[in-house]
């Protein structure tokens, strides 16, 4: 059975097709600059990366071209071979604690929640509508970044604001990267060969979040109402004193929109270093003696350590800490600095085993009080698995 995992952005469309239940990747790629000049796309097939230019006035045209590539490359013989299309949705609010079929009622709720994810939910709906138009026979499903975090108890997801705000305005912690945290939890439990586990899963990329997972269920997570909470990220500030916002708006005469742009796009590693939002550039700057890069790295690592320590206490101990996503999977130095800072908890790093990138590896010593692993995430596979389950049910 062939299933397509899709992640639609406002001007992009990422995809990956699987043969299920074998979980074999058949083709993947991304359409970029949709609705803009210079639109193009890239496909990866049989280990080869192919780049092409194309006119992409809208997402429907991108889907039409995607289907053409599937047929031309003999991935499918016809549209009938595409059994399901799973769509990544950033914000599912408190409505959804699992993946569901993309019914009209579900799409209406995704639209309603667009105020909480204005850059993502509207784009996802455009992607769903385009897929429905081009591949009408496929089962359309939606997989929510927030669903895994719906097990968080009220005392952890509420803010200490007027209680009515949570009901009247949906103000609460929703988290993000839930599909990744769920995948990592499942993989780690497979490795440990048990489900009664206490895990701290660290999705550390340009956007980053950490979750405390008890017996396979999320107990707490670092992101909040929006992704700009918790850790220091590439361009996001993470946790700050809320009063800084009105103070600096008044001082600099900023509008709410301008302030939002600064907090989300001009802060984090970029704001502190003045160099880049990319962890690799920060590490390069450190090697060149750039003091602001050194400061940015120290702050970045400190916030990760703070959340791991917090969740260690909240879980009442920990069986394993897991690093994933771009930085977590590839930055040897970030992992090393984080683990060295956790020495007080008895966590010990195997320096030689830590010298890996992008593969499953235990990087703690045998006498470490907590096991530490690197596990590459696979959100697209989780989308395909959930879509298959919905089709079969």
C-alpha cells in the first residue's frame, strides 16, 4: 500500500512516499517558492537528488506535478495506487489527541485554530484541499504536532493567568514536535524492551523542545501556547520575563507585530551571536574566537540542561535521555557540553561513541546513572504509520 506523507507550508510542499507496511521510502522531495517567481522542486530517488525548475502558481499545481513525477518514475501506475495522504498539522488545540481522517468538521476546527498557528494551519488546509482535488480517491488524514502532548496534566499545561482565559481564549500549553517526541519514545522503549519508562526526549533543531515522558505518555513539554517558549532556539528567544515585552515596545515604540517578529525571528542564537541562527555557524565562530558565539553557546546549552534537570525531578528519576533533530543528531559538541553539565546526576559520556552523526547510538558509558542515546527522528514515517492505521480501521 502506497502512502504519501505531506508537510505543506505557505510557499512549500514537502513529501515522502512509503510502501506500507514495509515502511520502504520510495521517493521524497520538496516543492519551493510556490506562488512566487523562481519556483522549483527537488526529488530524491534511488539515492539520487534531482533538482528542477517549474511554474508553481499554487499548491494544486505542485500536487499535479508531484503525481506526474510519481507516474513518470514508475512509483505508481495511476492515482488509484495512492491509498492515503497524511498531512502534518502544527496546531490541533485541545480538540485532537490523535490522528484523524480529514473530514469537513476536522478541517473547520483546524481553520478555527489558525489564530494559534497563523503561519502553519492555513497553509496545511491549502495542502489538504489541493490533495483532495488532485487525488480524490486517496484517504486524507491529519497528524497533529500537539496531539502527543494532550496527556499533560492541567497543573502543567495551565498558565498562572486568569483561569477563564484557558476556556474563553484557549490560552494554555500545547507544545509542538509531538510527532517527533512520540516516535522517539516508541524507539527508545523498543531499545529498552519495556514501556514503563521515564524518558527525557530532546528535539534540538533550529526549533527545539524537550519533553518528559512517563510510561509512553507526555507529562510535560517545554514549548507552550506557541513554539516560542522554553529553550533558546535559532531565532526564537524561548522563556523570558513577560514584562520585557511591553517595556521594550514602549521604549522602542514598536507595534505588537514588530515585537513578535523580534521575539521569533531576530532573537535566540542569532540575537545573541549576531552571526547566525545555525548551530554549525556558532560552533565555527567559537573556533575563530568569537566571544558572542561563545556566549550564545553557553546560554543555549544552559537552557537545555535546565529543562533536563527540571524533568528529571518531575519524573522522579530517568531511564534515558534522547537527543534528536538537526542539532541533537549531529552536534557532537552540544551533546558533550550538555552531558558534562549533568555530571552531578551521575550522567557520564562515552567520548568516543559520541563522535557520531545521524544514527542510533548509545553515547553514555556503561556505568552512567542514566542512559543517553542519539536517535534520528522520522516524523514522516509516523504520519505514514498513523495514516495506514486509519485506513485499516
